[in-house]
C-alpha cells in the first residue's frame, strides 16, 4: 500500500454547504500547521472564477473559526477553480489540465451520494484517477444493498487502500481516546469483558432539531443518520480486540471484526420516536413516519461480550447536546460489606462531547464502625473543545488521507457489516411514538432497559 504524499487536492462541491462550513476552515488549519503546500483545486458546476472561490473561502473563514491572515493568504495562493458538468466527460479534461504534472492527486467528493458513481467514472475516463486516492462522505449507501453496490463501483476504479470513507466521528480525539484508554491501562483491560461488565449505555443527545434541514432528514432519520455509522463506530472502538500491530490496517481490521459479529437488530430491540412539531418543519411530510429519536438494544456474539447488552439512544430536541458512554460493572457481593448506599455498581463514564471527561464511579467506606459505603465519582477532564482537540476532525482526516494513512477511515467490509446490523429494521413497519421537545424521548424507550437510562448532564 502506497503511503506517499498526495501532490494535489481536488474537492468536488467547492461551492456547497459542507465546503463553506467545514472544508475551507480545515484547509486553512492545514496551511497554518504546515501540512498543505500542494495545489488545491475546487470543482463545481456553477460559473465561477478562481478569484470568486478565494473570496468564498475568506467569507467561510470569517464565519467559521476566523481568518488567520498568513495561513489564509497561503491557502488562497494554492486555490484554483474548475467548472465541470458532471455528465459531460469533456469538461473533466479541464480538470486533468489543471492538475498539470500531479501524479498522486486526492479527490474529495463533498457531494450528494447519488453523484459518486458518475464522478468516479469520469475521473477514470479523463485519466484523473490514475495513481489517485478518493475521499467520500457518509452516507455510504442507504441500505445494505446500495452500500454493496457503491463498494463494487468504487472498486472498479480504485483499490480499497486508495478509498477513504469519511466518518468524522473517527477523527474526534475523544473517540480515539476510547481505544487508547483501554489498551494503555491494563488494570481496566483485564476486566473489559462479560465477566466484569454488566452493561454498556451510549447516548448521543442533541438539544436542537433538524435546523432547517427537514428535506434532508426525511431521507435519513436517526438510525441512518447516526446509528449505522457514528454510534456503531463508538461500539467498535469500545469492544475491539487489541490490534496486532501499529500499521494502518491493524486497527481497521479489529473494528471490522467487531462490526461483523454484532447481532442484527430485531423490532423488539428498537423504539422509534418523533418530536412534537417535526411535521411542521419545512420539507417534512405532514404525515412523516421518519424517526428523530431511536433507542436500541444490541448484542455482540463473541466470547468476550456474550450476554452483555449495549443500549444506544440518540435523538433531536433532547434536554442537552452531549455524547456519553457509561460502562457499568457488576455489583460486588463480598460478605465483608454491610451495605453500599446507594447500591449501585462501579462504572466508567466517558464524555465524548462537548468536552472530554473520564469519570470512575467508585465506592468508599463511610467513617464509622459499620462497613457501609457511599458512592464517590473520580473525575478527570479537559476544558473546552479547543483546549481538548486543537485539530479539527476534518483537518486530521484530510491530512491523513493525503498521507495515505487509512487508520481513521472506514473499510468497505466494515461499512457493509454496519448496514447488516440495522438492515432488518429499516424497511420493517414499526410504531412511531411522539415525544415533547426538551424531554428524553418517548416513555416507551424505558421498556428496553431495566432501571432506566443514564442521561448526560451538562453544566453551564
């Protein structure tokens, strides 16, 4: 597998929303940190000039993160613009000409998924795919069949090692820390199994609604939007076996192995909800059956995790915006102990957003003659997101892709395995329970988990 540095970056969808909010700020950060010194070619369908693209880049930076005068100027010097008609092969010759002598370009497809096949075919016909890498955004298909078809199409033109499927969650420092915490602390890894762990809860809560993206959300829903990708990747990082080496493929191999043994969901494992008022959003059908909330119970069919339930909950218009993992250990049963107040198990709590926090729930003896204990939480954390992770996920992922480092990208078989988990419930008619905004979803979700859900708390 080649790990040589890409000698040009082409990003399709240069005039789109993703470029405006995420890509230009990431490119400026790469420039600032000395990680970008190759031509950056923006591609779009609209009639724009290079100067207009540079102006849009500056506007993007003004609204999303701020302008660094030196880094911005350097980025603008690298920027070029090429107008293409995605259906017209001759327009891709203009892109090939703009690439000049570049032999290892990286093509970033910041486009709607229905354009992927068209663009990769045109890249091949025009000679732009030779020696190149391709980066694509989620969603990787809409179901298992479409994901398999997308992989077949990509593999017609690019080897798997040259395909970089972006799930920005894997680029987040706190998610990477799940792997580091486990394998850097043997005292925890020794008990990271069904013998010591009772259950695991993962909550990804968003306080906001669909934020004007009703038409988009009608096509996905919570399960397709974040469960099939982000949250299954968190489970994979939590439960994977220790990689055999430090090479790029070792971690990807272990993540994929876990995804392949997660038991496919049954309707009895899932509760779907929709917040009151969603159907009044622009672009949303008046009788919409799309879920804005999902609660699920999953199992991993392996010796390490047999019988341990994984509870996953996500939703819009919940009380806070936070993502948190709670690993609950089994209760102590030693006769020397009289009582633990309250009678709760030890736990490890990982806050993934909006800040990184690791908390350990422990039991400590209350002063006195009786062997009575109380709960104490030991907390270690970082401050704001900027202090925690100065490198934005997109900066990290774009930089890694251009270096040929596949570690933080999803492999094709991993994508298909994740779809296999959720496929049984995608087309199955299931009840949709309404819930009020600023609550923790429909009450029906409580039936999945004994003792209730853990709800993240965010101060301030």
